[in-house]
C-alpha cells in the first residue's frame, strides 16, 4: 500500500506523545497516514485498499452525519424511500441493507 505513506507513531513530537497516550487508553495501535499525517487505527490498513477501490455509482445515495444525530433513523428512512417501502425486505438487518463506512 505505497499510496498511503504509513508512518508509525513516535513520541518525538507533541502530536506523537498525545497519540501515544490515546494508544494506551484505547488499547489499539494508531498510525499516521499520508502527507497530511491523518491519524487512524492500525487495523484501518486491513481495509484501506478496499475503501480506496470502492466503486461509486451515479445513483448512490450517501448519508453523512455526526455521531448521535439520527444516522440510523436517516439510513432507515432513505432505504425505505429508495426501496418503495418494502417492509418485508426491511425486516433484514440495516447493516445488511445499508453499507456503513465509519
């Protein structure tokens, strides 16, 4: 994954020291990605290639929101509208009907 420019976290600067504290609290490893040094959990690297190559279609509908702002409710409503209120298929898990990238 050479396109990512993955950089391990070091305690050499203030950002590194803060992130190291987060690593300890979250019990997960964080890495810095790209030229802008975006901080991501290391397990993101398992999915980075799939996300990069994700096929976007002209008729895709995106729900973009902040946490705790009604995302699940909005996803449910968008799915129902896009699927002509198909209550039978709507009984399946929202996770199966509406992909979610976090």
